[in-house]
C-alpha cells in the first residue's frame, strides 16, 4: 500500500518553475512580483454534496481546480499556484492517477503550479486553495458596482443546470443534449483571460457558481445598490432551446455551476467590454442596469415586471 | 436553520486590518511587504483520523490552526493570514461558536487574520491554509542541513503521545498526568517566535508533527545527509518521568503531535541558538550531529549504538 509520502511523491510532486519552493517542505514559498497583490480563494468539494460518489475522477480533478480558478477570474487575477488537500477512503492508485491527470492538465493550461498540500485518510474531500497575482488596486471586487453601470454576463447560462436535470431525470433529454449538458456541469472552463482583460474596464465582478440571481445579489449587497435584469436578454445556453420558456428562464436565472462571469461596467465602457470579449473569444451580453433602489427587479424585453421565484443555490439549504 | 452565508457572516467574518480584502468576495487580497516571500502551508484534519468525532470543539479549533502555524514556525515565517474550509454534517451553532472561539483566540494571539474560505455540508473536515511572510532568502528549509551541523530540538518530546496512550488505555496514568498529557495532545502551541529568532541562526528546520525520527528523516533525505542522535540527550517530557526507559525513548523518538521544532545549525552558532531559546522562553537541546554518511544512527550517552525500531506516523499506514 502506498504511504502518504509515496502518494505525494508519485502524483503530486512536480517541477515548480515559478514558485521559489514547491511540494516537500513545511511550507511552499512564493516570491510575489513587486507591485502586485496576491488573490487567494479556497473551495472544498465534498462527495455527495458537490459531486456524486462515483464521479469520474479525471473530470472531478478538472472541476476541483476549475471552480477555484473561476474565483481568480472573477477578481481579474492571473493564476500562479495552488495547494491541494485531499482526503481519501483508501489510496486507490487508478483513481489518483485519473484525478491527477484531470487536475494537472487544467493547471498546466493556466501555468498554475501545484506547490503543496496534504493527503490523508477519510471520506472523499478535496480542498484546493489557489493563488493569483494582480497589479495592486486593479482587482474586480464585489463591492465596486456603481449606480448606472451596465450588468454583463459572459458565455451562456443554464446548461450546467440542464445537465443536472438530465442526470436527476427531472427532464427527459435526447442523448446528445444530455451528454453535452453533463459535460458543461462536469468540465467548466474558468474565464481567466476575460477576467484579466476586464481589469481596467469593469467595476465589479463575480463568477456565476450558485446561480445568476444569487451571485448578482452578492454584488448588490456588497455595493449597496439594486438592479433590474432584462430576463429576455439573458444568454440562455443553446442546449436549452427545446425547453419551455419557464425552464429556460429558471435555469438561466438560478441554475448553478455555470462559472461564467457576471460583471458591471459604466456605459462609457461598452466598446471596451465588447473588445475584451472579442479578444478573449468569449461572448459578453448586456443584461441589465445597476440602480440606486435596493433589491433585484426582473422585467421582460418590453419592460413588464416579472415575478422573482428564483433563489440561489445554498449548500446548507439545498438537498 | 442557518444558511451557508449566515454561518460565514456570523462566525467567520471579522475585521482584517492587515489584509487588503477579507471574507466576502471571490478572493481575499494580500498586499505583500516588499522584499518578502509568502510561506504557504495547507493541512486537512479529518474526524476519525486526526481527532475523535466527539472532540471538544474549542480545542479542535485551536489545534486546527496550531498545526498550520507550526509549519510557518518551522520555516521561520511570521503568520499573516489564513483561510478555513469547513465541512459539517449540520450547521450546529453551539459547536460552531466553540470551534470559532478556539480557532480565533489562537489566531488573535499571532495576529493571523481569517481572510476567506468555504463552508459546506458533509462529514466533519477542517482544511486550513496559512500564509506567512519571511524576508526573501531567509526561510529555514528542510534541504539546507550541512555536514557537521548540530541537531537541536525545542521544548520537550513525547508528552502528546503519552496523552494519546492514556486516552487509548495503552498505559494507566494517574488523573493529573492524564489530564496534562491530553492537553499537550489537544492544545499544542506553535513555536512561532523561536522559528523567527532562528532565521539567521539555523540552517534547516522542520516541526515535529509525525515523530522526531520521521521528521528528522525528511531533513536528512532532502539535504542528502545522515545523522547520529544521542537518545539519552533527548528532552523527554517531564510527564513521562514515571514511565520505563523503553516507553520514554519510544515516545520521544516517534510519538507524534509534539509540534516542537527540530533544526540544525553549525557549531559556531551554539551561543546564538541558546540565545534564541532564551529570548523566546523556549528550551533548546542539542541532541545529535549531521553527518555525511546517509541514514540515521542512534546511540546512548556513551556512544553505544542502539537499535532503531521507531517509525514515523503515517496517515495512510497507521490505524
């Protein structure tokens, strides 16, 4: 049986050209680039809560890092490094090899180095902490939305939620749609390049992990403002085209796991926002306006108010 | 029932005078002091593996952070901030209040700010990542021991292991000894001040979390050297005074959870090492020598070789 130290050495010890010191000491060491701030985010993924116990380990490795990189993207930070703490029922080598493959393939794509962590025995639990760099003062914070800002969303919404609905048999999907939507759920791509391109363009940003209504709500609360969203303007994912309007709206407003960016920018920045989207190959769609009146209001394209039934996903409330 | 966001706000959102941005955004932001490196360590504590499921939550909060601060101490880094990812079966408020009390009391003692993290539902699991600062190039690394260095240990060894033996009924202890030894197990104090005082004095350092033999072994392996330890010189904790020699030696050599520092320094630094101990109120004891011949040799005070039965604690091998 592989010991903890063997496991670390075999799967998780890699060259770290950027870090001053990687896996294998009491601490890792990063030497910050002068004039930058370090952005830090930590997410824990638990079997049965965030993923099914029989989840494909390569996809799970990918997603575990992707959700953390998405937090860096939402600050406009450039990924630098991460730590991995992993609790496993037993040291299952094929599982570990596939998990490490998914994890480290995504890490390599962003030059984000595995610099440390911990492996231990216990129920399957994955805790990743990521580190990014950002020029001092340039972070896209949640508390920086201004009255009059446009509200934008990247990419398409609701497809990950469609995948979950298919897996749970809430909706009957054809095989091709099911397979594509499940991949949106399992293999999100963090919008890192877009976040960096928005550094001097957007005011506030968040990633859409718990559903647009809930996540935009965090920007509103932290910024002390309100908003109106044009529900008909939402970039509903094309995989939802066969679904009734109620499902399309609900999944786009409150489906979680999209990992797109929701951000605000002044109207004077519209061309710059579109340019940031073009340069990074990501669609960006204007979906609403930040207002002084607190609360979130929904309308259709004609400005007619809609009822807000959507609520945010919450790990301690949802099943 | 408290939602995830309520929990974070109630127990874990605090002022962060040192961090640029604390809990509540996609990422926390640290602004590094110019000329410093960031030391990072991540540890995961799992119910049933690292602590008993009915562990007193205040002590558990203390220990969860203490083991991470101990890693900073072993690098000579000054604690700055930490993230907490916490998985809980249910949002149990009295448990959380006590856990937060133990955790944050220790954090306050070291000016180490809680800047972010994650709470989620699942089997009890605590993952903390700590951040420290150290002047560039001054870190006490495991790979820096030199042939001829003295080997030193801070404080006393084996008492945490005695506490575990008492709890497991491996040994019959009187009530006062049991109680004191169990507190050594549950409430270790990281040797932060000593680590900082050793920055320009010691060559290599590690914290004794898995037992002296195993942890010193990491220094030897990473530095490409060997060592001889004088077993009779080991600072065996006074709580072990009633135990037979075999137990005293075994617990001092391979009992885990002491969270003392083991470090190496050239003989020319003996006065400086003793001074660092004096200034920080920590005993430091010279216990051996780094040698060119690989492997670890044990002798008694007369230089007579002893058999090495002790092995390091390993989470995937130990029960």
